């Protein structure tokens, strides 16, 4: 009926009407030659011409009207057989390069014969994209809780995941307001009003939210509230996608408690490490002081040891001198003894002189006058004998005194020698002890120096431990902050 415009059957009006349609219409005759294309299909083909030509080298918009529809097929024989047997509308989808088209082919009959075909073209991109979106939404619905609201917060519908999470049946919440899921205090707050004002303004909101289930238990969700816009950009509804994270929040709360305990323990450890550091520092100072004092003591003992060696040498010299004095004293005693013999001899001589004087006196008396001179001599001899006897007595007293003193000196020298021997032995022992003490003190000084080094190393280790504990404490604080963020 569209193929014979020469008839006065209003065909031109009908074609004009087709030109006004947004539907993309193409008409082919019985031989599959294209005899009509409305502006909508012409515009679509022109837009896709360059891409179509890469797949179909014979395609050209300049010659498309009047050409055969075989231009759209690489193997037209199959399409011709299918169209020859077509007796009702047939829908098909064809892909040409990156382009996908939905086709509806309707055979045209006139007086019982095939007059041609009407082909409705549609770019399948949006349909397939919508199918993809629908599949994604279905996949999301299988994995997440989904609920829809009007722009004033009235519940339109919810999927099974949402109903199972909140413990409701669909009929219990349809027509209810979203506020049935929040705490009363929050329901009447300015924040809740601002929440819905933001959604009505088209803002997308996503965060962790606390909601209340039918049983009254708190439910934590990771949710995304998505305003849906119409073609005018106006919000028509709000769709929420949510995941129940109550278990994770409970675990995070426990984790936060554990972290706080760990932080407290780390704090105590840090305080202990600081105290240990201070104690180690004090110990280091004390040991260093001990080492210094031991070194000074060792130096003093070395000086004393040298002095004791010199004292021992001096004592040995005194001992030798005492021995020599003892020997000389013994010689003096011997000489005194010898002088006693001489005194006895002098005393004997004086006695003989005295006897001789007496005899001379007697003989002088006998001689009378002749013997007077001899008597004087005898008298003088007697005086000399008396004086000799007196001198001898004096010498004897002095020799006795000398012998007594010599004996005392000898005894004192013997005592000095004995004491010198004792002193020498004691000095020798003391020198040995001092030498041994010097060696021990030197070892003690070395040990104290080693201990100071060891305590210094301990101090360094404690400092490292303090730094490590500080790092752990900082890490715990960061973990606590992260847990608090996750728990919100």
C-alpha cells in the first residue's frame, strides 16, 4: 500500500506521517531494494556510516536509498531464505563492528502477494546497557540489602536481604517512614532532618550507619543512599544499598578494647623501660665512679707497694747495721773484759808497790838517819801506790759501769736485731700482701671498667628497647585510631 504512490490512496500523507516518527523506519520492496527511509533512520545510519563502512565496504549513505538490503549482510543468501519464508513480524539483533541494532522485520502483503518489508531499526546500545544495568542491580540485590524510598522517606519496597537483616516482612514496612529504623533521639534531631534534605537535593550519601532492627537490637550497616534523577534532573526516589557489618563492628569494638589494654601495658612497659634506663644510667655512673676509684686505689697501692719495697730494703739495712753493732758491742764487751784483767794487774802492781813501800819504810826505820831519805822515797812510793790503788778503784768502777752499759747495749742490740728481724719479716709479708692487693685491685679496676662498659651496653639496649616500646606505642595508637574510624 506504500509502494504505489501513483494511486490516489493517500500514500503521500502516510509517508509524511512516517517522516514525523521518532521510530527509525526503512521500507524495502519484494526484491529487497530499499525504497524509503524516514529521517530518523537516515540520521542514525549517517552517524554510524564510518564505523559500518569498516565492516561493510559496499555501504554508502549516498547510494543507500535504492540499493539492496544485501549491503547489510556479508552472507545475504541466508537472509534472503529467511525473509522468503517470513509470514509474520520477526525480531532480530545484528552486530556490525562495534554497533548493535535491534530489527523488527514485518512482511507487507497486497492482494495475496508479497509486496515488500517494513524494517524498524533501533540502536541496541541503550537496551543492552539497561540490560547490563539490570543485571548489575540484580547481582547487587543478591549480595546486598536494598530498599527504596520516596523523596519524603516513605518506604516503597525492599529486597529479601534487607528484610532478613532488619527482621521485618515487606508488608510491615511498606508505606512506613524510614525513621522506624533509627533511634528516637536521632529521629527528632536536626541531623536527621539534614540527612533527608541532602538526599532530596540530590546528594549521594555513603557511610557507616547505626540502625535499629524490629527486635530492638542495633544493626550497623555500610550503606550508600543514592538519589535517582529523572530526565529533568529532579530527584524521584532514593535507593539504598547496604551491607550488614554488625559482626565486624562488634569485632572492632573488642579489638579496640584489646588495643586499649595493649596500649596500657605498653605504657607500663614504657614507664618500666624509662625507669630501667634511668637505673642503668645511675648504675653506669656508679660503676664508672667505682672503676675510677679502683683505678685510684690501684695507683695508691702501687705507690704503697713501692714504698714497702723501699721500707723492706731500709729494714734489711737496719738489720744488717744492728747485726754489725751487735758484733761491735760484743767486741766492746770483750775489750771491757780485757780491761778488767788489766785493772786487776794494775791493782796487783799497786799492791806490790804498796808492799814494797811498806818494806822500804821498815828498812828506812831500821837504817835510822841514814835511811831518812829512803823513807821519804818510800813514803812517796806509798802515796803513789795509794793513788794507783785509788785510780785503780776508779777505773774498776768505770769499767764496771762500762761493762754494765755494754751489757745493756748488747742486750738492746740483741733486742733490736730480734725486732728488726720481726719487722723485716712483717715488711716482707706486707710487701707481698700489698703486691697481691695491687694485682687484685688492678683486676678489680679492669673488671669495674668492663662492668661499666657492660652497663653502658645495657643502657644502650634499654634505650633501644625504650625506642622500640615507643614505636609499638605509636603503632598501637594508630591502630586504635584506625579501629575507631572503622567502628564509626
